[in-house]
């Protein structure tokens, strides 16, 4: 008789937001073997970027790679193309991009937190965080004109300017959000049933994180101080005094905590950016065509997002290579799932915040 | 845990955050991006918007006799990126964005005939170019 | 932005990266592939942790049907990228058999076919 | 009266379930479905094409419903409490047998968890029955309902039942047997159409059964009994909305170390005093 149970999760499952397939070999609900398959939403974006769309339009195409980190993709692409074309971006545009990026991070982190709560069987907390997330969605709508697909960044600058009225709205709503996040943080810290579900579950040690080159909040929760906002000057983070957050635990609880602290940090960054917002143009004139190779990466809510662009003076690019954060963290996810209890699997998967339409493109 | 329970109790007596969606309209910001509006008298027919539109939702077809352009806009294809509004030259300002999203229409041009319009847009321009060439040769 | 590109041959890659890669200093970003002029160019990209924009890129050129070395034992993440490049460019890596993204009845290696 | 109650039981249960869903939604600051939503669900499900895995499995679903109804009717007719609890156990075990009879992994996992859960929950029900016996000298429900209120002497037993309630109703924190995020409803997953209707309606009957048990603590005073039932209802809802699901091993540990000990202490106190 077979001793192990084979449990499939996906490609359609209640606890998954997007199609991915895991198959577990379990021994009495303890997982001993994991296999993952992530290629369910392949859309051929990379090919489309080089054959169907001109380089000025590609920014809007790559924004459609993912709904949650749309602005990250378009920012990364735009920065890369600006480097190839040698465009100097106005400072005000840089600041506005930073604010949009951080707003995006806030809403993505809140979504992830709510999803982790829901997958731990706590639907009320899910509803509560989603309700609070509405605040930041409204801010995004007021600032960029859209709730998720912003189309805010364009080559040379940004599409929409900011005025003092809008600034007031942002400050007001973010102040409210700060309070709410503080309450939620207390809940995540103190709730007894959540601690049963989160603490010492799905642990990734520091060595494991280094070995499988993990990124983003997951690596930072394992004590690896790796944050592209520190390691790169793509947006004026160092001017605003950005500090990355690291925790030592490596379990679901510390991943949640890293996300919650990053929410505070993002709110602070936005407020500082609003304080020191420079005056001036919001977009530079765009002339010429791109040439050469560029390696560009930005910090997406889930980790590092990497773009490789190659162009040779044409309207169409030669090669667009996209590396998304979730793709790099799948091996880490497999490591974390091994040896854990099947009952914890949805929470562990959610705590990695997988974004599969990013992953397969 | 007690705090969460208290919060649940508090929610019981506060107004809900959700709305009866199909019966009530969802709130929309006045800055929200919506449909592209086109004012024909202002247009200088530079075709920059057609060139720049990422999904190709704006197409111009050209008449083979009078060489006049006709504006076609597919709200279903439009991604509301406002790239065309930015591309519209300062002397024209024929395009603008309002905050109404695309309402469902019965316009056959939008769904079934759109491919025909796309094809016509390309073919008519080539045809007109050739017609013009022939005319030039005739006149010279 | 400081990018150092180093050309290596197919046989040297393993040794070069084994000697170079220390996960505490260098972050393994991506394996990148290009297909130009009937030649595969594979790039192994690394970025330094804690330093502003310092990149190290190893690249190797090979004919399209060459057997490429797999580095999955040094960097477990590499297996993912190798599988992806196998699907997109039909690059033939050691030990990567399974097509991860594109179904077998689909178009093979879409980035390689000239359109 | 008892005939009427028994016949109307599914409708009453449906209303109770509807109210519960509405209140849960309000606690999560949602508007929530209309109170009649469970019935709408029922009609919609009955309209679907039934996909039967095998006839035995579908039959088990129906029998599960019937057994739950019988358990409830025993209570309403003033019969033996032990018989009612036995039928409740029977209905659950029929569902477990159905869960094991199909090849689906989720169904089997759910059945295993359900089995572990009833191993922890049913003793508490039995102990509650014994505490009624100690108080009134009879297992007959009709006798219990004419005896004086028993809540004051068996507070510990009531607490034990209160702790076990989320487990009996499959609400968080003790809903590991159903756990829709992990095993997608467990044993229910392979039922469909009309046959899922029966399982769905049996859930309402279960709910009614459990709250009737709570009601019995009031004894002859129906006001106290009703107040206790409403109180228990709210406590369960609040617990559902303020906790996450615990793992089934933790659940068994908690139930045995808290509820079982409390119920046992209640019996010992009842014997001594």
C-alpha cells in the first residue's frame, strides 16, 4: 500500500488568486515533496514588445503584465529606455514617480496581508484590510486617474501633475491609513489564533535565503538586507532617507511584520516627498531613438523586478527581457513548503505573495 | 482576540462599507480617466494620435476621391492611457478625456466591423498615396 | 551604473561562476538569452548587494543547438531561468527536460522564429 | 406542536442560517445577502445537473440529511437525549463514510479530519447529556423541559458546550474539517446538484440541533433558555469573526484540554454536590 498521499493544489483552487499548480506528496499531512508549475498564463509579452509595438508604446504594454505592480513595470521599462536615449528626467517627475510607486507598494502589501489572513481562515480580517485598502485606492484614483492600471509613467516624465488640493487629499487619507495599519499590526501581533497559524511556520533561514537568492520582503524577513531601493539610484530614495526593514524570524509572522513596517516606511516616504516636492516641469522632450543595452531593476512590492533592453536605433526594440520577483522566489517557496503541515500551505503560499501573471508573462 | 471581537461588534452597528452595486452607482473621482472625446472642427489631421495609440483604438480612414479623413474610435479597445491627448499638437487640441467610462453600445462598427476599419485605414492611405502620385504625374 | 561584461567560453562558465559567485556579496539576478544571427547569447547577470548599481555580467556565445551547462547546483534559482529559456529560445540546457511554459503543441521557441 | 416543529425544521434552520449569514456580513462591514438567500441557494442547486460519483455516495448524502432530521425530531418530541445524540453522531459518520467512499483526495482528507473532530466533540455532547441526567434524574427531553433551570448548577458544562459549539457548527476557529481554503469543503466536495442540497440542508438542521441543546439548559423557564441560545449564537458569531482557523491537531488538543476537562469537572461537581 502506498504510504504517501498525493495532494494537488491548483491550477484552480480557492486559496489561489492566480493559476499555479503545486503537487504535494504528503505523509500524514506533512509534506515531503513539492513540485511547482507556474506557466499557466503565458501571453508572449516579450515577443509582442519586440514585434508588434513601437518602443514608445511598449511602456503601456508591459504595464499590462501585472495588475498589481503595473507602475513598477512601466517605471522599470521607462527608466531603461531613458538610459538608452540619454534623457534627463525632471526632478519633479522623479518625485511623482516615487510617490506613485510607493502608493502601489502600499496597496499591494495590504492585498497580500489580507490574503494571508484569509488563507489562514480569518475572513473577517480579510474584509477589514480590504476596507482599509480602499483608502489608498481612492488616493491612486485621485492622483493618476485610474484605480489599478495607472499608465502614469511615460517616457521622459509623468502624465499628470499634482496640485495642492490633491496633496491635501493624499496627506489626509494616508494619515487615516496610518492609524488603521497600526491597529492591524497590533492584531497581527497579538491575536492568539493567528500566532498559532503564523509563528514558526514556513521558516526560511538566512542561509536558505542566500542560497536560493531570494528577494524582496521574503529575503528581508529572513535577515538578508537586500533592497533595490538601497542598491540603486533609480528614484531619489536616498534623498528621502530611506531605511530598509529586516527581521530575523523567517517565518510567516516576520514576513507579515516586514510588510507592515514597510507600509509605515512607505507612508513616511510619501509624506517626506510631498514636503520636499521640487517645482518645475513634469516631462522632458523626447527625441531620437534608443540604442545599446541596458540593465535596469526596480524594487517591486514583491521584490526585485529586472528589465534587459536591447535596441539598435529602430522604432522596434531588439530584445526585451523581463524578470519578475515571483519567478525568483519560486525555489524558495518550494523549500519553505517542504516539511510543513498541509494545513499551513495556503497561508505559506499567500505569504510569498505570488503574482503568477507576472511570472509567466 | 477580544479587540477583534469588539471590532466585529462595532461593525454590526455601523454602516456597511459595501454598496448595492447594480442599483447604486459606484463613486467615481472627478479625475478619473475615461473616454476620449474628439472635436472634428479643431483637428488638423496630423494623425499623430493614430501613430501613438498603443492598442490602436484610434483609426483614420481616407476617402479615395476627396482625400478627406474620417475619425474612428473604438472605446472597447481604448486603455484610457491619454497618450493621444498628450500627442495632440498644441495648435489643435482636438482630443480630450472626460471621466465617463465606455458605456456598452450596439454600434456594429465597434465589434464586428473593427477589423474591416483597420484594414481600410491602412489600405485607403496607400491607395490615396498612389492616386496622388498619378495625379502629380498627370499634371506634370 | 557600472556594468562589467566578461566574455567566457562554454567550458569556462562553470569554473568562472563557481569561483566568482558568493551569495553574500553578489545577488544572482537572472539568466538572459538573446538569439541573433543564428547564434545564442546567454548572459548570467549578477548585482552586488549593498553597492549602488554595480553589475557583473558573464556572457557566452554558442551555436543554437549547443548543449549549455546547467548551474542549478550552484544557484537553485537558475533552474527556473533555464527552463524558461528552453521554452522561449529553444536553448538546450543540461538536465532541463520539461517545457515549463509553452505546451508542446504550441509554437516552439517563439523568440527564435524570425517573423 | 412537536409535529409542526419537526416538519418546519428545515425552514426554521434555513431562516437561522440566513440570519447568521446576514449578521456575519454585518460584522465584516458588508451588506450581506438577503435572509432568504439559503433558500435561493437551495433552489438554484436543485436546478443544476447532478453529477453522481456513485449511487452509494449520493445515497449517503440523503441518509445524512434524514438522520440529522431524526435527531432533531427526537429532541422536539421530547424523546431520549442520548438517542438524539446518537442520531447526530450517526448522521455525521454517514457523511464520513460517504467521504471515504470516493477517490478524491480532498474528500478523504476532509473525512479524516471530520473523524478526528467528532472523536473530540461527541464526548462533550455525551457529558452534557449526563449533566442533564444528574440534574433532573432523566434523559427524557420532556422531563428536562419541566425541571427547574439547570444553568446555575452546571455553568461549567455550559461553558464546555460553548467551547465545542464552533466545532459542531464548523465555524472558525474549529473548522478544520471543512476548511474551504485548504481542502475545499472536505467531504462536501464530491456532492453536487440535488444531492448537495441535502448536505447543505443537513447543515441547517445541525445548527438547529445544537442550539436546541443549548436551549435545554433553560429547563422549564423558556425565557432563560431562549436567552442562552441567543447568547451562544452571538458568541459563536463573534468567535468566528475574530479568530483564524487552527490546525486540527491543535483543535483536538484544545477541545480535550479545555472543554472536556470543564465538562468532566461539571459532572464531578454534580455528583459531589
